[in-house]
C-alpha cells in the first residue's frame, strides 16, 4: 500500500556533544519518507524554498519516494537550529525560521489521491484535515501532533483526532493531551477521542503502544553512542507505518511488529547527523537489527 | 537454595500525592526478604531497636524467613522519612535517623553459614565483605550499593565488587560508578570490575541486564496508579534472586526469567504503602502477573 505523508522538509543546524552540523537535510517528512521507503512507496507532500537544490533532492531520488507533491516556491526553506545537552536528553531550540513553511498550504497531486495510508505529520490540525479531505478512501490514517497545537488549538486537534486511527506522540504530549500523568489513564482518555491505537514514544526508554488488544512495550536499542537524536521520532513513524503498509494488515500482531520496525529504524537514525545513516541502509541490515530486538527482549515462560 | 540477605530493617514515614503513612515497616532487607520468600528460604541479617515489637515481626512470621539473624538491641530502629513529588519521579529525604543501624555489626548465625546465595544489601562495602567472609562457599553472590558509598569509599566498593557475580544498581549509580553516560559503556566498565552480570534498574522505565550472553531489556508494568514507589528496587532484587535461587540455574535464560520475576514483584510493591501488597500475594497471582509481562512484550519474527 502507498503512503501519503505531509510534513516539514527543512534544513537543520545541530550541535551535539560530539560535533556540529550546519544546514543539513532535516524535517519530519524527510526522516519519515526515507525510513518508510524501505518498505512501501511514499507520496511526499511538503514545501521548500529556492535554496533547496538538486544536491538536497538527491537524498530522496532513486528511492520509492514520489516528489510531485514537494512544492518549491520563492523564498527560503524552513530552518531549525538546536543544541543538545551533554546527556542528549534535552535540547534547546536556538532559532526557528519557518520561512516558506509559514504559509504552507498543502496541495495534493491527483496521482496521490488513491494513497491507502496517510500520515499527517506535525502541522496545524486544520491543515491536517484539509490534506485528509483530499485523499479518496484511505484504509489507515495516522497522525502526529505537538504541545504547540495541543495548547494553541485544542478543539482543532480533537476534531482531527476523530478522523484518525493511529496517533503517534511522545509521553509528554500524551500527558498534556489527556491531562493524566499515568500513561495507562492517558491512553484510555486519548483512545476515547478517536484513535483506536496510541503509540507513545519515550525516546531512550522505548515505546508503549495501546490498542484494542491491550498494551505493548518495546525498548529502545541500548547504544554505545547516540550521536544525534534529531529525527528519531519521525524515523520511528516512518519505519512503523512503512512496515505496516507493506503487510496490508492492521491487527495487533502486525502493529507490534511495526513498533519494533519503527524502533529499528530509529536506532539507525541516531547513529549519525541528519539522514546520513538512514540513506545507506538495505533490507538485510535492517532485518538483522530487527532480530537484535528479538534477542534483546526474549524470555521464557515459567 | 537458601538466600542470606543483609540490609536495613526500618520504619518509614512516607508522603505521596495519594496519602501519608507513619512509621510503617520498611528497609531494604524487609522488602527483599518478603519478596524472595515466595520462591526460596531466606536467612535475614539485620538489626532493630527495642521499639520494634511483635506487631512488626508479624510481617515476617509464617513465611520462609529465618529471623535468628535479626538482632534486637537497646535503642531505636532506623527511621527514614521522605516525600515524593507529584509525578512520583523524584523524592526528598526529610530525615534519616540511623539509630541502632549506625553501629550495625552484622553477626552471621552458624545456621546461616551454608547459605548458597548471598545478597549484600546497600550497607558499607567493608561490612559487605565481612558478611561474605562468614559464608562458607556461596554459589551466587549478588550485591547493591549507592552513590554515598561510590563517592565516599570508592576503593572499598571496588574491592567488594571483585567478589561479586551479580550487581543490582540503578541507572544513576551505574553512571557514577563507571564514569560513563552510555549504559552500554558503563556496563562494560562495571563488568570488568568483577560482576559478570549487571542489572540496571530504571524505575518506571524497566530494567536492563548485561551478562556474558549480551543485553536483556524488560519494561516495568504500566500501571493505572503507582501508589508508593518506596522499596520497589529492593523488592525487585528479592523477586529476582529468590526466583533464581529456586531454579538452581545461573545461565542467561534463568537470569532473564529472574529479571521478569523481579519486575513482577516490584509491580505489586508500588500498589500500596509499605509491604502491604507484598504480604497478601500467592504464587497463582504472582505467576498470572508474570504472564502479563509476556503479553506486554511479545512480538513475532519477520
């Protein structure tokens, strides 16, 4: 099944304890698309400025990523600059230049309207619904959001959630959206808003999924060195939804494998700046790392 | 196999967002012993004051816990008072009255000297070695420690670690002991100090174990409400080591099951103040919760 993704395509300037990267390719739709494209064809919807050249498009070319929905307009590409703490567990945003992203009005090419899976990246919830309205009859609709929208446009977020089957957010966002500290209680409240499946991303502490079959917990892969966490959550979403679309299934067993595949892709993402590690993968190395998660978590019955 | 445990037996005064408990039974050896006694006989070594009466001993009686090593001397029992934050993720110690625990000199009854498994709870590392020297030929030696000793007596901690097969500590302690932020690097450094098996407790984020077979990650059970986290780490150790002793095995497969059993017991501990929930369990309810961990973590191969 093909996946339509809408989100940001950006330049990131990142400082970590291990180094500095200047205006490298980033943005939620970029990480998502490259990760998902290892499993399913991706239809990308986004906007870049006239400073986004062929050398940047090269990351997407030669992959199962349709770029007809990547609009290029006059002006500068969205630029985010951040600095991570020594332990990589917190980051400060130093600047956010929305540039052409500020007035983004997603346009869905006719060729994308039959997409079976839709991922509404973290944009204005009103725009998320406008995108969704242009897709004919998607089988699975997933979305992301953030505290900026949860606080700024709560009614719009909830209106969008009514149309969504899978919500992927982090633990803080789940707590803010539900007003509950316990993630078990938060999940009950959020699932009642619409999404039957809630995936809570906890960074280095892994992922919790809540669906109609119950709870599923997956660890993050413990790594010698996390080089740059930027994009790990979007990469998780890409691996998760790309794999799920490739199975054609939506049951609990497929969702669990999809969580592990998302975690697998995220574990690669953090090993280098930007999409550098994600761009050099192949299915055998991805599948080998999936098996590492099996070894990491297996235990016998009593 | 029988387990000798040395540690604190205390009164705790605890405030959580859900309530207040005044001078209730606590201490590392108390939580450990009750949890372990569901699986293996326990030989308890500790000290209490003359304010520790039959009503408190009642928690241990009628269980597989030998109390001949629980010394009772003139003075007051160790008393700890703490207050948890609203999210239960941090706590302030309001007061620590060591009382009779301050001059604790563990004495090992002759009947305990054949114990096959030893758990050196979090006491002065010099005392830990004195206890160990009084046990004839233990098959498994496990221990705990804390930042107070890691900073205050680093050479003594390392001397003790040379004699230990299994170290159970939390993530902050693992980082302090090794000087490494990455838990993978920390584990390599700590395993080189002696303990072939390192179990890192991460509270609500579960447990990571590092042994000669590799890494094992176990989640904590997501709960509707964590009532009082006091004693969860010691209860984990009791379930872990009690179960391991009951198997007579020390290989990776048994260690993994033991981690899940420790997590199972800890998930009960936090449901009530003091040992209240631990005291009312039976093997069928324990085994049923172990199976919840199986459902929580299982996923299929690709």
